[in-house]
C-alpha cells in the first residue's frame, strides 16, 4: 500500500519513547482481510490495523480516543505536499506551510487545509495570534492571515524568501536569497542591509534586539537593535536552521551533520555522529532542544547531553516547533509528527 501521502501523528509519554506508535508490529492486515476487525472496530486504511471506532475520528493533536501506544490520522485524508515550516501558538493552535502554496491550520477539530491565494512553494510561517500569521516563499511571496483569510502582500521583491519570524504583530522579519532581509512594520515593508549576498535560510529572535539569522557558507548574522553584524561560525556548510534560546544562547544546524551552539559569546561545534543534513532546530529555552534531519532522525538535548530518538519515519523532517508542552515536526509528503515533550 502506498504510504507516501499519510499524515502521521505519533503520541508518547516522553521523549525517550518518541513516536512509538509508528513502530508497532502489524499482526494482521485488515485491508487485505476485513474480517479481522471485530464488533466496535474499524479498519484504519493508513495503518492497516483494526482500531476502536472512536479512534478513527481522533484529531491530529491526539484526541481522547488515541492511546499513547498508537498513532492517529485525520479524516478526510491529508494532502501529500511536502511541508516546509511550522509555527505554533500552543499545543492545539498553529500553522504549517509547504509546497504548491499548501497551508494547514491546527485547531479544535485537528489539522485542516486553508484556502491559499498562491501556488508558489511556501518555505516559512510565523504564528502571531489565533487569527494572525505571516507566510513567505517562492518568488517573493508574502501572505498575511488576518481574520481567517490569507491575502498576498507585496514587498517589491521577486527574491525567494525562506524564513520568517514575528517579534510582534507589528514587527515581522523575513530572510531569503541574495542576502535579503525584509522588515514588515504593520503594512510598511522595508529592506534591511544584511551585509551579505549569501542565501539566508532561517531567522529567530528572543526580542527586537537579540535576533539571529543563518544561511549559506556558514553565515550567521546577529542583530542587536541597531544593525546586523556577522558572527564567526567556524564552518562553510550551509546552515538550514537557527534557534534563539535566550539572549546569550542559540543553536544552528546545517548540511553534513553540522550543529553549532552559541554560548559565552562564541559559536562552537557539536558532534552528533552523523553526516546527514540537519534541517531544523527549535526548543524550549536551552534545556529541551530538538534537531531534525533529512532522513527522519531526531536529536534531543536536555541541557547536558544529546540523544538520538527514533522518529518512526525516514522522510525528511523540514521544520520543528516546541511549545510549552509538546513538539510538532513537519516534512516530506505532508508528514506531521507530534511529541509530548
């Protein structure tokens, strides 16, 4: 059975058992043999196993009918476009965006597709409030959600934008190719001098005077409220993700297993023992950090040590967002994973 277009949620009791449900053995395939399911059970066509009828309607955030040792999927079946970015307000509210203008929203009824005004690929999204968000992407695409509807906004650029961060509802930063940095103050868009022509992939901030940007050639830029200055990263690898943990601590990740940590004013290399491209990093302060990779691996940092956590998927995980209570990861073929850590 083709499983490239399944949207999966793994539920767990802690990071050490991450996404256990995706690795449960299938004793008998109920799609092939429908008689396998007993009274009060239905055949889940994605997992190919019988489950209580209530579970088939469990929402993507892990409804009451979904046990910690199972995974749940949402009806109707999800879209199969790869998802490139996720941003959450809480464990039950947020947005994911991706290829062909795909926009998904997590709400009280689970993940739902939203009408998108573009078919361009979307590479970044920033949640602002329950009714406001900004998404960016291909050919200078900028979308704003206001009052339940996404509309296009022009910042007079055709450069592909790859990352976005909202310091506040009226202060949104966007980065992209050719060293592009844009700042959206309300409805006014302005260009900010980055001092580089490298492709800028990711942006994150603690506040308006502690903002980091990462990109090609090992580029790391820091904005202190007055302007950008380059910080030595010690690498020439492309940096795909950056996470501002505190005003003095940050993490960056990139190609060929590159992981960097900013502490005591300097960036230093961290070895995870992998050469896989590390795609995204996010966390809860500096003692609960997740890093995702191009082959589905997930690494967890507890403030002292890094640990490899099986994710149950080999699809690339393009983005991660850690809320106050859990984590959402998104990636290739519309994959969404959920973890209670």
